[in-house]
C-alpha cells in the first residue's frame, strides 16, 4: 500500500484519470492500490453505478459515481475532460475486470489523452489472463479476439479469417450466443481442436472445462446451468504446416549457391518446417542435377 501511496503522492496536484481493474466476481479480488484510488479520487465513472456501488459499499467507499457505458460514452468522455479541467481526479471502472477490454472505456481514455491529461492504469483482474492461467495451454502465443459478431454470416467470415493462425484464440461470449458460437467454431476450425470453456470465473459456480470442439456444443447443452453466465472460450491454434515442395526447392536452390550442401539443407529445414532428412535428400537430388 505504501508503494501505491508514494506513486500517487508524486502526481499530487495533477488531474488524472485512473483506469481501475475491479473484481470479476469475488469481491475479495481487488488490489490495495485500487481501493486507495477509489477512496481518494473525486469521482468514479462506472459502467453500471448499481454494480459498482455494491463493491464500494463492501469497502466503505463513499466516492460519488457517474455513469459511463456504451450508450453514453462519447458524452460521458467529455464530462470526464471537464472534471479534469476543474483539477479533479477520476477513476474509470467497468462492471468487472479491466475497463476498455471489450468493455466501455477506450473512447474515454482517448478523449482524456487528446485533451492532454494523464491516464494511469491500476492493474488487477482480467478474465483473459484468468482463463488462460487455468487452461493448461503450452502455446507460447495467444490472440485475444474479443466478442464474435452476432450475425451468423459475419461470425462465419471472422472465424474463417482466424482458421490458419498458429495461436491459441481467446474469445469472450455471452450466454445467449455461446451454443451457436461453439458450433460455428467446430465448423470453421475442425472438430479435433481443443477448446477450454471458462464460465463464471471467480464466482460461486465457476467452471473450467476442456474438451474437443466436436464435444463442446453437446457438453454445454447437457445441463441448463452450463449456458448461463459470462464465458471465455480458448481454442487451440492451427498446427504450423511445412512449406510446399516448390517453396522448399526455391530456398534450397538459393542457399546451395552460397553454402555447403549440409548447411543449406539444415537452414532450409529450419526455415520451412520440413523434416531435415527429407530436405537433405532433396538437396542431394538438386546437386546432382546441377
């Protein structure tokens, strides 16, 4: 707590927008720094003031609230700029997790920065990292995709564009669309890929289930409670496919002009993803023809 207080003391007198992460569900998952900021700012801009009031009441915080949500964000962003112009400090929160990550906030942050005021992140809970940490994925890279489009045709196009990416794909999904989304993922990516279904993270009925995409729809539909709550869906990335024969030969031909056969074959295998022995045999054939 001393570290957070020192940070705020260094910026004393400067109007600041604090972007504050709040708990996903368990109200105990809030940082000491977040509590201190929420206590000492002049105003808290909240996605839903009723939701945020429950959190504030838990910690005895009486700071004034104003609404900032997807339907009024542009107008509310200008209100924040006006408050900062009056030398006030503001905290921005969403209903759960980190603001501006598939939640309102990005427009307000951009407006505040454009007006020349400081923006300070106060990190904490994030559904993305929470789900990834419990998925057990060895993949070193992942791509956050947010919410898929609601219309089926647009959803299909977006999934098709993601099909060949060799990264774990992380989606948010709402309960009324989750069955349609996992069915569309199975169609787009193939039934064999693994999906992690994380729902109601940090809440009483938290569930983290791992299964093939082919089984995801039926698992969700098997019990009514499984399609309730907020979802994070993590789909295994595509396997990296070796380069085609023509591409391999093209690389080999270039490298063989400058390098010994063994070294050219080794580098080509690393570049293309093909098996080294196969590339070496191909290099021998090319060398014999030359």
